C-alpha cells in the first residue's frame, strides 16, 4: 500500500475537505483526489462518500483510516528512532574488555557516559582471544585486545598504547639472571603465566615456539594478582605488563626486570570487524577513546 496515498487519505479525513488537506500538505487538490482514488482502487472499495456536502467515510474507509493512522504513526516512530540513533540520543553498545586491561578503562567509560547519556553501555569481560572471536562472530561491536590480533578472523585494530612487559620473581631468582633479561632466559625455567584465551599468553607461546625456548609452566591463571602471588611465593617467574605492576606496592622480596621491546611489548588495542557495519554508538566509543575511524 502506497504510504503517500495513505497519508493523503488520512489528512483528508482529518480536515474533512480535499481543499484543506491539499493546503495542509502543500500539494494541489487534484493531487489529493488522484491519490485517494488510487488508494480506493488498491483497496477495491470506496473509502469516502462524496455525494454529501461534507466528506463521510464508508465502513471500509473507517477501517483504512484507523489502521492507516496507526501505520503512519509507526513509520514516524521508526523515522524518529533512526534519527535518534544517528544523533546518538539513544542506542546500545557492548564492549569487550580483558580483565588485565579494565583498570585503564574506568576514566574512558565515565567520559563516554557523560558525552552520550542516551546510549546504554554494557561491558563483557573476557580474555583477548575470546573477545576477538566474539567480534568476528558479530557478538560484539568493538572490543579491546593485545596486538597483534589473531590472523584469519578479518579484524581491524588500532593501538591505544604500548607498554613494557616484565619478568617478575623473588629476589633470589631474579638476581641469578643477567641485568638485561630475555625470554630466552626462561628456557627450562619454571614460569607462571596467563591461561589460554589471553592475547599476551598467545604472544608468549608464539615467541617461544619460533625461538625453540621451552619454559616449564607450573601455574596458569587469568588473574594477574594470582600470578603475582605465585611469583612472590617462589613458584616461578611471572610475565606481566609494567602498568599493572606500577599500580602495586611490590614487596622488596620481589624484583621486576623489563623485557626488550624488540622481543615483546604490551600493545593495548581497540579491535573491530573488518568489512562489518560499525554502529553509530561504536563509532562514538572509538572517537571518545581517541581511536577515530572513518
């Protein structure tokens, strides 16, 4: 059914006049008459009784008027909602953030909520590898992981910041190592590290495989504070990003030594699906976080 013809018919009934409806809609009276006739032809029944001085609706006309009014209101509501989404007055956004990164995002979340109070923001916590998979599957608009992102998932990313990664262990263990440490020094050494599903763990395993280094993994966890406590207890050497360690008051019995950036760094990055539609809310999030994309 032609929505324009329906709109002309509804306005004609409201004004009880072809002339008044034409003036209200800023068209000619002949246009109104033609479109109402076209609607009647489509319905297959007359909608208006034209033999009287004032316009009256037939039984079918009353039904078309009532349903037509509802349909036009629905279309106007759809138009308003789309306009609100485009202007960021409403919307929903789900962001995936790894537990090792979420401490940095509280200020960004607060700023985004202040800038766009009409957008409902939800945060899902998971390891970087799982977040990347969710984005590839279309379950998330945008997320945070560690570069380089997994190959084969058709993802784009932009780095928010690069930070050193440190070896952390007891004074006794770390003093036995050279001042300039390397991941090579972990060959056949006990280590405590991030469990499967975390991007930093993926980087470590890849580097060791490429350089034929074989550490002894004695503990795995997705919680950085647990890894630190295991290192402090002498279980093994932990491999943790410097920004997390900087937030802690490390006991004097625990020593950290940074790895060379050429071997490994902690590149925190926003990630989204390549060739996928990016919602207005997701674009606003990237812009708010300083990762603007066209």
